[in-house]
C-alpha cells in the first residue's frame, strides 16, 4: 500500500488503552489517523503523547470529537468499553454510513470477567451490526491482543481473528492489522466473533495464573505463511 492509498482511520475512544496502542502501531506504519474522544481536549493530549513517543516518525495524526472523527475517516475503529458501545455508536451512526466499522469490543460482565457471558445477540459485534444496519460493514477483530503489548513497541506475539460478512471489508481489515505488525486470519462470518470475544475471558484466567498478557497463536499452517 503506498502512502497515498492508505485509508484514513478514526479511532473512537482512541484515548484509552487499546486505542492508544493501535494508534501507535498505525501511526508508525504511516497511516493518517484521527483520535476521537468525547472530549476533544483529551484527544489533543493523546495526539501530543503519540507525537512525542514516535518523535516525528508519525504520519498525520489529528484530534477530534468522536462524531467529527467518524465523519472524516474512511474506516472507523470503536475502542470503548462494552457498556458504552451502544450509546457511542448511536452518537455517530449518521457518520458511519457506507463505511467499515471495526469492532474490538469484548462484552465482559464485571465482576466475573473470567467467565464467558456473551450478550443475547450472540456477540458484541453482531449487536453493533444489528444496531447500525446493512449500510455499515462491521468487522470484528483484535479482541485477544492486550493493549500492553501494542503499547510496548516490541513485536506483538499474538495472532488476530477477523470475522465479517463482507469479504472485501474483512480483507481490508486483515491488511490493516498486518500493517500494524500482526498476523490476521479470516475467521468466518461476523457471527463467529462470539468465539474471539469468548476467548478473551479464557485468556483472562491464564493472565491471572501467570501474571501476564496472554495471546493466541494459530498453528499447523503451511511453511512460510
Ligand atoms: N485493553 C485491552 O487490552 C483490550 C484488548 C482487546 C480488546 N479490548 C476492547 O477494547 C475496548 C476498549 O478497551 P480499553 O481497555 O481501551 O478501554 P478504556 O481504556 O477503559 O476506555 C477506552 C475509552 O472509552 C471511552 N469511554 C469511557 N467511558 C465512556 C463512556 N461512558 N461513553 C463513551 N466512551 C467512553 C474513553 O474515551 P474518551 O474519554 O476519550 O471519550 C476511554 O479512553 C473494549 O471494548 C475492550 O473490550 C481491550
């Protein structure tokens, strides 16, 4: 992908743990980024932190309200806690039409976050798709990658499952995740997001046992994949 062909990515709630980690990786890879927040001043601070961390190596990164960020981008990543997914999407829905929405949400139900408890729709990603309708292509990804690894700067030792009903949208997101330094796999239709979302609660139990940020690896692939 040449710089001119790189999509403009908005990260809504991009001031948080996962959002700042993803922003770091995509900015370093030369993607034009918009950090969205409920509070544009908070987004300005997140952009300043990113610039000082990447020491001028970042592509254009802008700060905006979530609504303006969604309007200005070609692809939108939602990185807010599950409890705020619905309200945040409602606040930007008119800006999402015709775009790809990347859903990273893990529907954890505190206090039992180590127990799989998926919503009635089957998954947070399917809920988002039902809420937004067919005009938005929801792609689910990244639920199993710990923000701490993305923020660390070292290579991310974790694969990514990517689920979507649109083959083309799914491939775009697979390519974006590869640009951020991870292997991403086509993992089937959006309904399969249930598996990726559920896996996070499984990983939380491993994290507790080993005081780590565990991830997943796909094995058995042909050589040189
Ligand atoms: N952390 C991880 O390691 C990880 C890994 C995989 C997936 N995820 C998923 O990624 C998403 C974000 O996780 P996170 O750890 O980055 O969360 P977080 O840091 O707690 O929050 C992310 C952002 O959400 C926004 N937010 C907070 N309360 C809100 C509200 N009431 N309404 C609207 N927006 C609100 C805030 O942005 P503003 O205040 O700037 O608006 C905040 O910076 C979650 O769905 C999580 O399941 C996280």
